[in-house]
C-alpha cells in the first residue's frame, strides 16, 4: 500500500458511520483466510484499528480464531520439554485444526464457519454468540469422542500420537477438547471479569467465578479443572485463584482429598511460587546480576507470598504451607547474600572514607560511578526492608539499615558542620556532597529524615541555623 493510498483510506475511514466501519473490519478480517481479493489485510487493519478502538468495536475473529478463544489464555509459545497442566503449546493448534476440519467434522465445518462469518458481517451480536457456541459444542463433541476411541486401544493411541506429531500434542488436544466442552461457561465468566491480566480478585469477582464453577459442576461434571485453568490464564499471577478454592471448599486442608481439580489448581499456585523462588536463587549466583533484576524477581515472589498467606490464609503447618516457607527461606538466603551481606560497604563506598570518620572533601565532586553503585544498593536495601515481612528478613534488614543510618547520620552531621565554612568556589561541590547524603538517607530510611537533612544543609549553606 502506497503512502498516498493509505492517506486516502484514512480519510475515507473517518467518514464512515460506526456500523459501516464494523462491517468493513469484519470483511477484511474474515478475508484473511480465503484471500479472495488479494488485499493487504495487515496494512488496512492498522489504519482501521484506531477508529475501531474509539467506538469500542468488538474484536473480529476468523472461525479458526473463534474456535481457540476459550483456551487462548492457556496458550504458550515455548516448550519446556514436558507437559504442564493448563499450558497448551501454540504449535499444537494446527494438528488439532487439521484433525477436526479435515476429518472429524469436515462435512460440518464449512457450514459452521459460513454461519459465523455471516453473523459477524451482519454485526448481529446475539447471532455471533450463537454461531460461536455451535462451533465450540460440535468441536468439543467430535474431539472428545475421538479421544475416547483412541484411549480405548493402545495401538490406536500410539497412531493418534504419531498423527498429531507426538504425545505432547495429544495431551494438549485433550485440554483443548475439555475446555471447549465448557466454553460457553468460560466465556460468560470472562465477560463479567476485568480485562486480563487481572491483578487480584475482589469478593464480587470471586462470587462470579464460584457461580460459574458451580454451573460447570452441575452441567459438565468432571470439567471443573479446565474452567479453573482458563481462569488462571487470565490472572497476572496464579495465586488469586486460591480465593475461589477457599470459596468452594470450607477448609483448604481438605482440598487434596475431596476435590482433585481444586488440588491441581492449588498445586499450580504453589509450584509457580517455587519457580519464582528458584529464579531469585539462580540470579543470586550470577556474577553480572544487578540489584534491579533481583528486586524485580523478589517483588513478584513477595506479592504472591503475601497474597497466599494474608488474603487467603494458607496454614504454615499444612502441605502447601511447608512448601511455601521453604520457598521463602530460599529467597531470604539469596537476598541476604546479594543485597544485605555487603550493603554497608557498597552504600558507603561513595563517601570519602567509610565509617565513623568519613569527611567530605569539598574540593572535588562525589565520584559519579561510586554514587550510582551506592544508590542502586541503597534503593534495593530500602525495597528489601519494605518486603522484609514477606521474605522473612525483618531482623537482618533492620540491623543493616540501623548500622547504615548511624554512619550516614554521623557523616551528615560533619557535612552540616563544614558547610558554613565552605569557600565560595567550593559551594557547588558542597551541595553535591549534601545531595549525596540526602539521597542515600532517603532511600534506606524515610523522606522526612532526608528532608530535614536537606533543609538543615541548605540553611547551613545560607549561613543560617535550624533549631
């Protein structure tokens, strides 16, 4: 598409009524697969999307994409080398697609696809929902029946695995089929929840999920796990799903014995926490790891740990609790090694001389490289203190910060004493030394203490006193 034609299309798009714009977008998207007109679909949709966003137009799906919508939040691109419950490889979609449309429902698929496409082109929401539901229902039945046939015979199962390019794709197909079996309930729940990624779940949202979970139990018993997996996929981190687990079962301790689907979801949450802890521990062993990388991983772990212990209340002496606190010990050991162990030396390295007798030399500016290093560690130390309860480092953090505060307070006092005596040509350097002390104090302590030091220093520079 030339620049001129793109500009002309943009002007044309701005003149279209909302309904006409939606129909145009539907026609472009639905032509992607057939490509009857040889259009540059991507370029055209790039021009249409700003206007579509303005009018909050519903997303346009091809029939194939609509088929995948119920399990789209379970899709992953990277293969870890083993099957994870609730994780479906994107590469498994095409084998499923070929099996379904070329064999299992080859006679029905063109009809289903045409009906869905026509409903989108007509912009009839109720009809779109109905035709999408038909796609999910017929696909679920066909895939589930096929899976049942294959699993009834070892030789058939071996051939099925080979046809789908391996056992992993066969396991993925099973999760697709079973999620499609509850697709209408999954999609109903999605419409009543915030857009993904969902940070947490409030009580109203937990109630919504419980109503839909109970509906699965009534109408599709045995498929509860796949509803849970679809919902977990919409969460930024999996731990909030335990609120639903608690809503469904009075005691979390009873989950493993009484509700295998809930136990699987809970184990996924704890396993995710263990993986986060392992990432923290691994980073602490890397020579080129930075404080920013470490604290990013620690924040993620701490959010999950706090969510599980405070918001949900997993007990320390239960199976999940024991695993969680083992994770916390792993994280606290890693943070202590990387952040706390040499924090006094690193934070105070920018001062002319570390310890009790550090004296600022106003003839020179503070060393920029040393200050950046000190600032990074001080910031990480302050963040660690804020997360200390979640990672079990309250005592170690408090002790480290207390010692640093003492050294910084002594250094600040000596700066304040020297500032009124600074020569005129030293004033800029003096302000830089003051700013260094203020910044480090601000990062490891609190803004009030740092602000007081700042005001006292400025007053001293102005040859005034502050009582």
